[in-house]
C-alpha cells in the first residue's frame, strides 16, 4: 500500500508554466488535505534556496485572490518578515548549489515530499542538448511521483 500524499512541492521560477503549476499544486493540495511547499532558488553570485511551507489549515484559509501575491512575494521580492507575518509554518533561506534538479530532488527526499508539481518549458533541441532539461532531470531523479504541467 502506498503512503498518502501529505506534502506537495512546486518549484517556482519566473516562468508562466511555473505559475500555472503552482495553481494546479494549490488545487491538488487542497483536495488531498496536504501541505504545500513553494520552492525557489535565486541564482545570483551565491545561490540561495528559499522554501515556504504552508500547512493544510493555512492553505485551506488562503483565498484564490491572495495566492498570486504570495507567489510573487516568493519569487520576485521575498521578505522573510512578510512571509512569516502570514504565519506560515516554515520559511527558510539556505545556501544552495547551482544544480537545480539536484536541489529539488534532494529537498523532496529530505523532507519526505509525496508529490512534485513542476511546470514544463518548451525549449529547442539545441538548448536541451547544451543545457539539459530541468523538468526531464527532475522526473528522472525524483524520489516521488512528479506531475508535469505546461
């Protein structure tokens, strides 16, 4: 028998597919009564992993109108104080590697994530050959089921 999915993670970046995946993840988390982890890595001179965990009780109280501003806060202009003021159970900023797929999969394994919901971007074959495809790498390495949204 498989373990019920009680933790869902959605990796975020500035892309439309990622925001669409976040909306799908919200719906899945609400229907499964699961917590939702918003996961973002800032790739500047020092990579920083940012995670915001929203437990189901807070998630069920979150309105559809407030969700877009939360996603923007996490990705565009995060502030620990503003996110903690919303009383989420966990807000963390940690040093990360520049390997996004490894960071996503390692976090999922370490935090017993039951489902990853990830947005897929369409790239050229040359782009995939040179840089790889993050979504494909996550699907290949993930320690749990992955739902791909595009």
